[in-house]
């Protein structure tokens, strides 16, 4: 008989990037409230970040049922009292189901999105920005992590190769131009607050809601 741990998925990049990401999150996240993680993937980030970011609450989400099961399995293996059960969420939708959720113990003060916008259509990035604009209050933080082009140009040969690989998987995917992402965020009253150079030619990009 299968055990819940059998549902766990593994993302090798998590082991490499989780500590540098945590260092930035500790600098930029509000001190209290719920952190909504959009596209939590395997759940490995969620179980690592949640206990290290107390007293903040951590709310993972995913669209893929197999990944939702993986998050639940990781949370069972490494429980934390501030880690919420994962919710189903498609970031590209014009309304997110969690917007009608009345069970959250504290308001969502930040949204964290790691390695999603390049492995999804551009409409998903636009949906993320619109959702952040609806959900966050002034001063709320949107944190993105991943590879980006700068002024339309790749910053490293490895990113150019990765971009070509992604587009081979799906023509709607690809490494995004940072200036396009900033413009999409600005249209939802999210101002660029800071960028941080990260390992493997990635960036942490931090926006703040100003309306």
C-alpha cells in the first residue's frame, strides 16, 4: 500500500537556490501576515521557508493535481504550524478562488512566485500581476525569482540555451524580458523596489503595491 510520501516530487534546483532566496525573503517580506506562494511546484520551498519565516504564515498553491499532492506529502513529512494546506490556483484566471476564502487567519501581505513566468504563457504573468494588484494592500510585496533578459538581451549563454529549450517545449514559454515584466507590474500599481543577482544567472525581483 502506498504511503503519502510516495507522492513527493523533487526539484533539483530547490536545493541550490533555497538558501539564497531565503536570505532575500528575510530582507523584503513584511514582518507579519500570510505569504501566498503562487505555483509552489513540488512543495520543497514551502516546507523549507515556512518554519524559517515565522511568525509569518505560508500558503502554498498549485494548479497541477499531482503537485498539490506532492505539497501535501512534503508538508506531512516536515510539518510546520504556520504552513497552510495547499490550495488549487490557476494564476492566469481573472479571479482567484482564494479571494473568496474566509478561513485565512491573517491578511495576505506578500506573494512569492518562483520559476513560473518563463514556464507558462505570458498570460499567466499578466494574471499574476493582476491578482497581486487585487489581493495586496498598499505596501504589500510581490517577489519573483527566475532568469530574465535585460533590455531584450540574454545575460548569459546558459540563459539563451535555456530559452531555446523552453520554446522547444512550448512556443508560448520562454525567458521573459525584465522590462516587459516591470511594465506589466506597473499597470497594476506594482512598483519595482529592488533586484538581486542570484546564483546561476537568476534574479530576485521585488515589487511593492503603491495604490
